C-alpha cells in the first residue's frame, strides 16, 4: 500500500476537477487521497441534475459510497442522503440517474483477493446507534457508531461515528492513540479539536498504521464517516500526554495534485 499519509485537509480548499473515469464523464471530482501503485482512491463526486449512465455496466474495482447530498438512482434503487452501498468488483449496476445535483464520497479499491458480500443499499438513518465493543474510553463519554460494513473486530470496517458536543480530555491533556490498521475519516458535520488544530465539516485524513494521533475534543459534536483497513481497530495508548485547546487554529495540510 503506497498511499501517502494525509493529516489533514479541508475538502473545501480543493477545486472541483473533471472526473477522469470514462463512465462518469460530465461529473466533477475532488481526489482526497490516492495509491500511486494500485490506483485505489477516495474521491468526492458531484453529479449534475439529470446525469445519466445508461445500460448494464460494471467496474473492475470494488466501490463503496455514501450520499452526502442530493439523490441518485442506481439499478432502480433510490439513494438519498446518508444512503450507503458496497459494490464488489464486477457488480452489474444498471442505469444510474441523478434526480438532482448530488455529492457522493466514493472509495475505489483494487480488485479484492477474496469475494466480498455486496451491500446494494443501506439507509443509515434506519440503523440504531451502538457502543458494543467500543473502547470504554469513548463509549463511556457518549460516542456511538452505526456499522455499515464489517465490525469492530474485523480487518476491514466502515462506520458512521457520532460524538456529542462539549467533550475534551481531563484538563485538556491526554495520551495519543496508535492503530495497527489504516484509518480514514471524512467529517460530515461538526468539529474536532485536536493537536493538529480544529477540523471542521469537510475535513479528511488517511492515516497509515503506527501513526500517533489525538487526543480529541469537540465543541459542537460531530458525525464522521470512518473506514479501517488491514487489522481490527484497537487503541494502543502512548505513555506521554499531549495538550489540546479550544482556541487552537486549524493547520490543514495540502493535498497532492493527482
């Protein structure tokens, strides 16, 4: 895996560009991160109202997506805001139509080595919030998740995570986390207060295994889409504490020009 560490960028700072995927000609995209060897990538896609892909078609890559705004149909199924899908490589899709201008976050991966169970449509609004198997350090202060793919103890997972407002570590200091897995996050709403500044709606990171990060707080609370790849999500805590502040100025990085 050769995808570079991205910590962090605000998607609003990136310009919309014509989408390079042939079947999506006429749409626009923002590339949030990309693996130079495999071509795996995470992108924001913007579909104009009335955009259509006709016929029966497929991609030679697994794709996950979550509708952030607008409404699409795919293969006769309707995807409104916060609807999710996991489509394995080679899945037949049928006609795609943008019923109105829509924005989607999409994750394209190299063809998987083992079969992947399709999740053709999942409405996250209808799922219950849970804290089962969550680290007590987070569950006890009110964090909750909705699992879209996999599970906490699995090597690959995709979830929505909710954090209530006005949280911070005691005395605004705490240890950092280190994971054995890749962790990828897109902030759908709210804010994170962290040692790299304040993240707000549209913030994104791609974090390889072994990168110390945090601690975190929030003023407004937040809703984040989080993916993990390669190992179960386990928090390994550092011995040293790091300080954060509610006044911390954001210091987002800049995305590489893909």
